């Protein structure tokens, strides 16, 4: 395997949280390499640090020690504006509780990441294309008839499919998902997994956190977090 096959590499990640007088050490020198096109499930007990790790991998949080390299670049060494660009363009996030904006329509939620990364003029220049892409994504996920709904008018599975469409809007190199089926019944969760499997077959790299073994089995590789490292 050549070095170029690695999209994301974490080395020696340490993270602790200060709680009153004590430091709670969550990650203790964790190493992880993600290859392009992989579908990885991260499992581990509640409190083992799965969300903490995912946030660090997506540059939503920084480690106390250690480095994260994305396509070879050390994320702790890039400027603030580059980091914003990275978050907006290189990674897509899907969360357990969707985090959709109820004031916006489903369509607006989906194209928001594109709008957020542009100046007003930049947005005016690309908004037709962006809206078309958002509509395409919604149709692909069976939500073509829901574009003008508000998120609160959708079922849980529909909300999560909207959130996946939003995460894919800017064609991220890496899709990160934290318990994407955690709030759904098993049939609906299965539907979400099918979406992930199809995306992965088309080449999308995915790192998903779950504490459901059956869900994890569907990924190409399962890694277990225990005692602050990969077990
Ligand atoms: N902002 C914070 N401040 C203090 N402690 C925190 C903070 N965030 C997380 N922790 C602690 O770090 C540990 C790991 O939390 P994390 O959310 O990463 O676990 P998790 O594996 O995702 O758990 P779950 O499966 O319940 O979501 C927990 O003990 C938690 O209490
Ligand atoms: Mg968590």
C-alpha cells in the first residue's frame, strides 16, 4: 500500500478534560490511519471517547498532544482560515440528533454549507448550481417531495437523510458520522446504513461511530476504542 492511499492519519492523540480539580484523560496516545475509500466503524463503551475522537478527526476540536494529518497535511499547523475551509469542504458531519435548522426549509438546510463558504457575490454566482445539486441529493435520498418542508415536519429517517445530503453538499473527501442511527428504530436505521453502504460503494470514505454491533458489522473495518486507544 502506498502512502498516498492514506487519507487521514492520527498519531499519538491525547485529550483530557479538566473536571474540577481532576483531569479526565480520554485519549491516551491513540494512533489511527484511514485509507481512501474505507468504511470504518468505531465502537466502544459509552464514555470511551468515540465522539471526542471523531471531533478531533474532523477538526471540530484539537488534541492536547499528537497530530492529525489529512492528505499529508498537519491540521494543527494550518492557518485559521484554512482550517475553516477544511471543515467546510473536506469533511462532512452527520450527527445523532441531525442538527438541522428548523427555521429553514429542507432544501435550504442542504445547500447551507455551500452558502456558508461564500461571499455574497460568490453565492449569487453559484446559487443556481448549488440549489440544483441540493435538489439532486434530496431526490437521490427519496426526499424530492420534501424540499419545501421544514425539518420538524419530517420523520426521523427523513431528517437524517436530509442531514446526510447536507454533509455531502460540498463533496467532502471524508464523511464522519456520530451515532447516525442512534435515534432511529432498527428498520429506519437500516435504511440509513443502506445509504452509507451505497455511498461507500461509489468511493466515499466514511468513519462512523456506533455502539450497535449489528450496525458496526456492516462497515468494512471495525475498530474498538478502549482505555484511550484502539484496542
Ligand atoms: N466538554 C467536556 N468536558 C468534560 N468532560 C467531557 C467533555 N466532553 C466529553 N467529556 C468526557 O470525556 C469522556 C468521553 O466522552 P465522549 O463523548 O467522547 O464519549 P463517547 O464514547 O462518545 O460516549 P457515548 O457512547 O455515550 O456517546 C466522557 O467521560 C465524558 O464525560
Ligand atoms: Mg458519543
